[in-house]
C-alpha cells in the first residue's frame, strides 16, 4: 500500500535550500575574503569611515619628512602632540553638535574666556586653582545650556545664537582681563607643568599602548560569539587577532619612538582618554544612539520617543564645557591668560578637525576619533610649514583647501550612500 507524500514537501525543500544558502553566506562572510569583500562594498557605497584622513595623514607626513627630516624627529612629534591636545579637546565638543547637524561658532571665545577666568581668579584674586577651574567649567556649562534653550524654546538657529555668543564672550574676556590684557601664570605650578613638560614614564606609555589591542580582541571575541549564537556573520578570529597585533605593534613602536625624545605628554593622554570615553558614550549608550538618531532624522527620533530637547541640551552643554577645558589647557600650555587666547584660528581648527576627521556636516554620522585624527592632520600641516619657514598665510590656505576637500569627499560619499540605500 503506497504512502502519499506531504503536499508541502517542495516548499519544505525550498526552505531547506534557502537555509543552506543562508548558512553558506554566513560562512562566506566569516572568511577573510568575505570580510575584505564586505569592506570593499562599503567603500563603494560611500561608507568611507576614516580612510580618507588616514591616507591624507600618511601623504602629509611623507611630504614634510622629505622636505625636512626634522619633522619626524621624536622631540618634534612630542611638541606636535602637546599642541594637538588643547584644540583637539575643543574639537571633541564640536563633534557632538555636528552629529545633530548643528554648529557652535563660539568655542574659540569660550576657551579664551575660560583662560581669562583662570588667570583672574587664581593669580589676581588668590583663589585656589581648583576653584578657578571649577568656576570656568561651570560657566561653560551655563553658556551651553543657554544656547540649547534659545534653540529649543525660541527656535533660534544655532549659527546665529553661537555667533552672538562669540561676540559676547569675547567682550567679556576683554572686560575681565582689564587694561593689562595679559596675566602670567606661575611657571612652577602643576597646571603649567602639566601643559608644558609633564610626560608619562616610559613603562606606563608601553602599558597604555598595549591596552587597545587587548580590548579589541576581548570585545571582538564576545561580539563574535553572540553573533554566531544567532547565526549571524562575524569577524574571523584570525583576522581580529591580526588587526589587534598590527595595532599593538604600531602603538608600541609609536611609544618607543616618542620615548627616544621627551616621551608621551600627559596632556595628549588626557585628550585620548576623553576621546575614548566620548566614543564609548556615543556607540554603547542610549544617549549616544539617541544622538545619531536625532542627527539622522529629528522628527523620526521624536516620534520614536526620544526626548529631542534633552539631546540638544546635552550636546551644547558638552560642547561648551569641552571648549572651556581646552581653554584652561591652552593657558597652561602658554603659561598665560591673554586677550589673544581663543582668537585667531582656534575656531577654524576645532571645526575643521572634526570635519576633516570624518564627522559629517549633515548630521547623523561621525566619531569621537575623528577629532583625534583631524587635529593631528591640522597640527602636522602647521608644524611642517613652520619648519620650512613658510608664512602663516600658506598655512591658512592649505588648511582651508584640506577642509574643502574633506567636505567634498563627505558630500560625494553621502550622495553615494543615498544611491546605494545606505543613507
């Protein structure tokens, strides 16, 4: 007596074939070739990440080292890192507001006011340095909250609000400094020593250089295990280990090379630590995901339950506070508070560093590490031209050209993402 086959057998067979093909795709994506192919696809689709700035940094370093070998001398690189920290910390705040598609044009004046407040409260008034620093940071937070209130309550564009703030803060800086216009900070003070001469012990710099690779392997292994548990593609462990090894060797060599000179500056270490903390907050917390959501589509974020006003408030407060911290460190670097603090190209460099590093002017895309890479590019240009005894006019023109190229690349990448459905 014959048995009838189930009528749904063909559909079951097709489902089984689909699952088999899905498993094959997962295995392919787990291979090194699959990862390379996926990376190439992302680049073609406009998801460039930090690739352009990394290539640009290599080109700039090569050109300046050929024109003047002193550029890559250990002590020159140490001085470059000291200079990166002050404006770089300001640029971290710019990343926050750019992620929302906004801007803060007053960060330079805010840093100058913070520098003036430290000098007046600490040197002239005799208050403890800790009190002066806290007062300056609190002022920065209040200014940021004011910008956010003007935007949230009155709908004033951030461009206009912060432009008005630039003028008001600059006037306040000139007022509190008085007719002298400059206050010298004690050279023997811990603040000035931190900004000018304090470097890490050699052994500690090697330990810090080891941590990113270990963290990459640890986090990557956990993520890969979780993705495999739900049958998703993951990065091959061999490739992950190779990437961590390359990163560790590069950082260890950098630490070794800098230790041939004065060593790794503590102030640059503070800058890197702030970038790591901000990157973690942006990528691993609800607040960070909300930042990207609001920057990508404010109305969609609001309808999904995100408190948009609170996100704007946090971004502007964080931006002004980091600008204040950058101004304090600038005063420690120069050992003075003056009317020139925060003026000149501070605004330009802080905004340009974030954009050159890969943060989009259109909002919704960026990274804390973009400020780190971007400011290194800008300071490398400035340092290289100074070594060549070229005028500051060329520095402005070259920095402007690099900024224009970065914006063009961002615009083209955004157009490519839209065409590939990745926007």
